[in-house]
C-alpha cells in the first residue's frame, strides 16, 4: 500500500564517529583494567527509550492508528498526522494532512476489505518532543490474500498530549513492491472505440516475484500491427519500481512507476521510432483501474525533443482471462 525516500541522519552522526576514534587512540596506551567499557550507542538509546514513559505513549499511538485505519475512521486517522506532514512510499510522495488522508482513502476504496497491522521495533528520542519510530507494517488486501510487508521509519512530534506523525517513509520489500500490480496479471483487450486501435495485452510473472512482463499487440484500422514488450522490476536498493518498454518499430523507453492511491503513472523517457524524426521522446502513461476487471490507459504530457505533442486517445481495457 501505502504510507519513499527521505532519510534522517543517525543520532550523533559524525560526532559519535569522531568520539569513537579519539577514545580508541587514548585507550591504546592504557592497560586492560584501565580501559573503559565499550557501549553500543544504538543499544543504549533503545534501552533508554524502553524505560522512557514517552515510549509507551508512542507505541499506544501506533496501536490506535491501526484501530482507526481498520475502522475507516478518517477523521481520527487525520488527527494522527500533523497539518504539514509528509508521507513517502516508494516513489509516491504526499505532502499535507489532507493529501495523505485522501490518498489512503482512495487506496481503501479500491481495497475495501484491506486491513493493517503494525509491529513497532525501535523507538528513539532525538529530542524532548521528537520520537523516531521504526518497524514493519503489513497490509492484507482481503481475507486469504498474500500480505504486503513494508519497512517504515516515522518521525512523530508531541503536539499537546498527542504524538502525531510529521514524516513517514515506507519502503516495501522487493516482492511487495510488485504485489500492488498483481491485478494486472492476465490478458486484456480494449474497445477500439474512437481510437481505431485494437489491442490485446498479457501480463505475467515468468520469474516468480522478480518482475512483471507485459506483451501487447496494437493493431490499427489500417497498417501493420505493432508488438510491444514491457518489463516492470522493483529496485531492491531504493524500493522504486522501474519499467522498460521496447517495441517492434525500434522505439524504446524507460522510467519509474508511481502511484497516487487511485492510479499508476509511468514517467517515461526514450528513443522514438525512426519515422518520428526525433531523438528523445517523453510521456506519462497513466493506468487507472475503473472497476473490477477494467482499466483505462492514457498517454499524456507527450513530447519529442521538447516539442509538445497532443495527448493520446484513452484506451479502455477489460480482462478476458
């Protein structure tokens, strides 16, 4: 699901590293009895946080977030975020409480049976009213479905008596990054309608959960059919979902897949076919689920060598098997 990639520096940062080196240099001339005990700062921070009464309040806030999420109480869910909070999930970025709750609601509208579970791991306090929380969250789209597990790091701030989320970074596992696109698997056909293009697309996972491969045949009312191959692959290091597209005209493109909770955007850059008389093509391919077994594909923001082109005609697909 949902909840990209902004990282906070570790507590102490360079100061801890320099302090450690100076301690080693000083200790080199001491006897074993004189040498101080070695302390792991991360373990110490975790131990101190565990004994800190604020930690219990932070964990209780995380538990309440799960409760109101699963109850679809969006008013109480909104109260868990600060007004100017930021949520980054894979390539998706949402700024502001309203945008975050709107994106969550859109995702739940598409997954009405979904449930959330959170396992809080480490709680640290870099400041009196700041808490850094890390752990795992698990989304299950419906009973019996494969759970989607992601890692998260959240910065909570104390506002009055409430620990609210100011920033949250969610990094899905490599396999889970593709689970959100499992609905694409199968064979789809479009209604030529006014576009005059007949298309059949098949998506599969020939390498298990490592990637999704799509094969599409587009046949115009007149002229030669065009064959297209697409590879969608999650980048394990960044959590980003990348895509590569090749077609029988010699054109190619690559980019990233982003989600806004209601649709998927593929921002693509590549080389057009020779007949296009250009060197660099750019466009955004929007894939929007429109109901059970249906989606719309629309190429927008198109250009070749910086020269704008009209948006493509939307293509409406239905699942046939």
